[in-house]
C-alpha cells in the first residue's frame, strides 16, 4: 500500500477539517485545503502545517490531487462532484461524509501496489505461477 499523493479536503467547519487531516496524515499523504481554511491552518502544529497545502482555487487544472474527502450537505456534494468530474485527467474518487462523521474509510486514501516476479523465465519453478 502507498499513500495517495494529495487529498483534497473540503469541509464547512474546522472540526470536520481536522478529522480529515487526521485521516490523511494517518496514511502518510498530503492534504490540500482551500485558502479560506487559512486560520485553521495557522493553529496547526508546524509538523502538521508542513503536510497541508493551501490552494486558492482547487478547480484549476494546475492543482493536482488524487482523492477528495467531503464533509457537507448533499447539495454541496453535488456541486463538488460536478467540479471534480469537469476536471481534465484521471477520474478522482470523492468520499462523501455527513457533517460530524468521523468514520473516514482510510482504504480510499491509499493505492495498492503489487509486484509479480516471473520465476519461470529465469528457470524457476513454473508451477508456483499457477498456484491459486
């Protein structure tokens, strides 16, 4: 497992924003916060501030993220989904959470990596490759 490079964190209040940040830091990723969250960012310990990037306009194509956490209403979520879907590039998953929801699925913030070594090509035991 490897952390996603950047997770866009969208929340209406600092409590939800801090829950999101805890999840992002737990997997070793980096958080993107809207610049409107600057006062909350200022109150973070320096080590946490180093893992958060404030962005003026997250909808811009120059802002890169590969996952979104959203705490908010259904109407806000629909707006976020439209904006994320309109962005160029790969599909980005949005995790929708209700206000105050602390159960962030950490598996959405990591990517699975697998490595397969073909031992048959090097004269190894080919039957190992067929085990299921």
